[in-house]
């Protein structure tokens, strides 16, 4: 799952804003 891999990259960075955006994008595609 490419989207999940991208999300993990955001999580590793520890950037809360990027994680929030990734979650919003991920939920909109599900």
C-alpha cells in the first residue's frame, strides 16, 4: 500500500501537521 508507506514516512518525521494531512487524505480515499 503506497499510501500507508507515505503515511509512515510522515509519522517518522514526527510532523503533526503532515500526519493530520495524511490522515485526512487517507480517509477521503477509503
